[in-house]
C-alpha cells in the first residue's frame, strides 16, 4: 500500500485525545471541537539499494558537472566536507548516510590514484563532534583510516590560519571559508537533507564559514525578512547564501554537491504510536504508550533524557543526487516537499505544538530554555510555505517543561546569554546591537569552542534571531507546563494546563478562536493556502 | 487559641493530629481498596475506561477504511475466527465437548487417512441424523 499523504483532522466529539510531546514526557490533550490537527504524510518507501543509487548519482551528475570519476586524478587535492551532528534527528541507525556516501567517494578516489584526501566536519559555529559521534557518522573504517593521521578535522571558524577570505558579494558581504576546502582541486560536500532549509549553497557558505561571514545573514533583520527560511524562494537567509555560493564558485572553488533525502520514519517500532493517528492506535500502540508514559513519569528527567538520546532513528534514504549545487538542490527540495508537504486551508488564531526533547543543537545534551524557544518559534513556526499557520497577532501554545537547566560543556555562552542578556531585553534587534559583539569575540568562549565541545559564544544569539520572525508576528507565546521562572525570562507566559492556556489565549485573540495543532513527530511543512 | 511554637502542648497536639490523620487515611484506603476490587467496582471501572486504556473512538468526519476480508462473503462472524476465541473454543472442545461426546457415543472412525493431505479450506458435510453429529464431528 502506498504511503498516505498528510491529513488535516477536524476535531469532533468522537475524536480521541491528542498526543503531545512534552520534553522527555508525553501529554494527552482533549482539544475543543472544531480544532484542526495536522498529521504528517507517512514515510515514503526507501531506496531498495542505497549503495547502487549513490554510485549512479556520482556517475550521472545533475547540472553542468562531470561525473565524479572524471574529476578525480592522481596528484590532486581532494577535500570531503560533511554535515555535522545536527543532522539527522534523531541520529540515524548505522550505517549513517554519510558513511555510505563517503565510502563510495573514497573508493572512486582510490581507483583514480588520489592520495591527498582530507575530511572536514562542516560544523560552522556548532560544537565539535566527539569520537563516538564521528565513528557513528562515518563508520569505524573511515575513522580509523583518517583520524589518527590528522586527516579528519573539524572546521575551526576561529583559526585565522585555516581560513581564507574570498572577497565580498555584490551586497558587500564577506565570504570567508575553510582554507583547505577553498584551495582543494575538488570539494565534495556530503549533505543530509532533513528540512527544506538544509543544503544548497548553504552547505559550504555556512557550514565552512567564519563568524565574519556568517554575521551577514545570521542576524535579526535577515530572519525577519525570511517568510519563511524554510521556503527558499522567500528566504533572505537563502538569498544571502546563494550570493555567497556564487562568489565561492566564481573564486574557482570546485564544489561537487551530494545531497540525500530521508523518509520521515523517525522512531523505532517501540515508539510507533508517536507517528500514528490516535484513532488508529491498536492494542500494541496503547500498551506501548501506557508503558512508556508511566515509566517516564517516574523517571528523573536526567535519566529520561539519556534514554531518549540513545534512541536511533530508522530513517531510510529515499533519494540521492549529485553534481552542480543548484541543480542538485532543486531536486532535493522537491523531494523534501514530497515527504513533508501538507496542504492546509487558511490560518488559525492559535497554533499549538508539543515540543520533543531534541533539536539540532542539543544532540546528546539538554534542550535548554533558549533552545526550547528556538525549536518552537524558530523551527516549528517556520515550517510553512505561503503564509504562517497562525495569523498575525495570534498565539502559539507550546508544551514543554522548559527547565532552567543548561549543559555547561556544550552551551556555556547560553548560560550567560540567559542570565545577562534576556534579563535586560528580549528584542532581537536590541540584543544584536547591544550584546552580540562582546559574546562573539569573548576569548574564553572562543577557547571553549576551539578546544572543547562548546557551541561558539555567539550561538545563543543566533538561536534567538531564529525566533525573530515569530516574535514579530505573534501576539503572545504560552508554554504549558513550563518552569515559570525560565518561561518568564524568555518573555513568554506560562500555563499549568492546556485549558488554562486556551483561556489565556482567548484574552488575546478573542472568544471562540480557531485552534490548529501540529502533530509531531514526524515533522512536516504546511503549505498554507 | 493557637499554642505557641516550641511549647510541649503544641507538639502533643501536632502528634495527635498526625496520628488521627494517619488513621483516617488508612481507614479510607482500606475502604477504597475494598470498593476497588469488589466485582461491582471492577465492572464499573471497565465501563468507565477511556482512551488510551480503552480503544479509541473514531472521529465522525474521518471515513473508515474498508475492512480487510479473508472470506469471499461479508459475514459478521469475524470475531469467532480471532485467536483468543479459537483458543477458548479448542479448550472447550478438548475438555468438555469431547469427554461428553465419548460418554454418549463411541464412534467408529474409518477413512481418516484420506484427510492427512487435505489442506484448508475444507467443508465437512455431515449426513445429519442426530443432534450429536456436531459435537462428534468437532471433537
């Protein structure tokens, strides 16, 4: 049977309660009659032979690009850059797509007699990956062949010797990227596309860039002008990256882009209930839900988090395409829409969402309050094409415990941002003007980013900028079940139950409002008509 | 008058209140447990179960998918072919029907070797002569 497309349910008196993520726990909420619940399309069928598909893509590139074997020759300098720990979510079961693709690229390089090969994690200002994480992404064979010889490196956006300034775009934007990548005869980029924002010129222009380059598009103005940043054609974030990508190409950097699409099978069979429509839950689903929710309710959050972060997703590859960046990305974006697109008629007064334990920036870590805001208002709010799901002046209700808790190893500057910056103002533009520079150039944060596993000092600012469009658009944000102190620091309101939250929302959007709930996982994109 | 903190009277009173409260709680708990596990309590809870303890109700505006049929004709006896029902039927046949049938009649079985290689589905048509045909054939 072919996978069913997405579905918009209108809640009636027979509709069973709706499942909400609530951090490391679940909630069941009975939504008012007339509310809408949007369900994602079912997982597309995976490729039956991913290795053959990868070989075919490398030998039959898209756009103005020769097949990969024709680009490889003895004596050349080859660099393979790949996406970091932020993709996919949750991390996928072994073998990871990066391993499958890079193994084939390396085989072709070996056949062509290429000796000078280096691998670079394109992590921009994210934290460095740990050895187990790299082994998981690349497989032991690649890791053991490259890492001990210093041929597997993590991009360092603060190492002046490892960066090269390629010039300015026609809008005066600095383009400064990884020197090894820029000076290679061929740069192969291996991407995993989970959301429409990923891939394209953003892979190199962001993933291998420095702060000097990133600040031109990672700012509140760009995010407020991106409607949304998940829709390439209306995204200022993309426009800036495309300008930079063109300059990179004009500078003579030869990029061979490999992009992959995944299906949205995000959780193993024990959690099947998460991705099913509630009225279709069978006995197994109900037992699994009851077992999981009761056990999690009695498990301290720290251990529940560990359990969830150990979950690996059964994601499977649905397509792979390689060649010239823009031609490849056009196909990838189409495929993302095939898997994630849901047509929705009209906007809503109130948008509700249950937030999970994970976002791109807290794999094996804590979803701290800033990341809660970013996940809800940066990601889920922006997963639209056309118009936002919620009308201007509307309300977003998020469900998450939002603990005042941070991982000091991964997110040291987040702690100070939360304590010092958000206590002063929550306005992204004021924050950028008043505080960004000092955090971005702080030697201690730079040291932790370069030598430890810390996100860059400026990263919490970017997470807050990610919310800029939503903060400008919405009348209020309410977090159900959140820690009141943490939620108030974010500038949001807190409610203990969904009923309370709806009552609070009524004060803003008026009585008898419309309510739409986005049912995740899996994630989806709304095409709002 | 509220006793002052630290006086022995206030401590005594607190202990007494705690003891009373504990007694009351235990008493309530015992009664609640009796009610909970009484036949009427169990029956009433079974009737009150809600999703996800009970099966979910189907939204009115969502069309139900056509059920999968494993028979050519749509009989409303699907329940009788479910595993728990088949198990219960086998237990009744082996432990009740078969001994009772043997008490009433000692059948002479001939030609059962022809059934060895017969695969399902099969229709057994009894040349009906008595009400005991059914239990005899089934056992």
